[in-house]
């Protein structure tokens, strides 16, 4: 697919893939700052099923992680897809922080209101 575009939707805390007039995929994150260095906790990546197998998730991950690094934030991979992507792309290793219990507690608290809605 060559007509897909990628954007950072800051208000919704996610990177998006757009095609055919709508959002067809996303890499969602929560911003975390423990007072040390600001970080993005990537927790969910998905491409709509009908667009699968076209490499869009990998391109989305590359866009999301590269922009995160260029903004000076650290990558915290909780999402299994982002974790797998990082094992194949060691160029991001210097900018990656392994998830800690504090990250997971923050993420659970941040997502709890959305789960109730």
C-alpha cells in the first residue's frame, strides 16, 4: 500500500496510519515522567485486519519510535509488537528503557478511567 500516511495525534496520545479516508492503525502510548527523563510507554499497536500483511505496523513503529527519540523521550515497550520490533532494530536500544513495576502501575492507573467509560 503506497497511499498510507502516518501522523502523530498528540491529543489522543497515539501515532496513526491513515488510508481510505480514515485511521486504519495506531500505536498508542502514555507519557510518563518520573522526574528523571520523560518517556513514552507504548502499550498497544494495531492495524485493521483488512490492511494486515502490508508492513504497515512496522512502518508505524519506525515512525513512532524515531519521532520519540528525536523529541528526546525514552521508549518504554510494553506492547508485544513494539517489543518484538525493538529486538530486530537495535538502533533504538540506547533510547529504550525496560518496563518497571512503576511504569506498569502508572499505565494501569492512566488506562483505568478509559476502561470504565
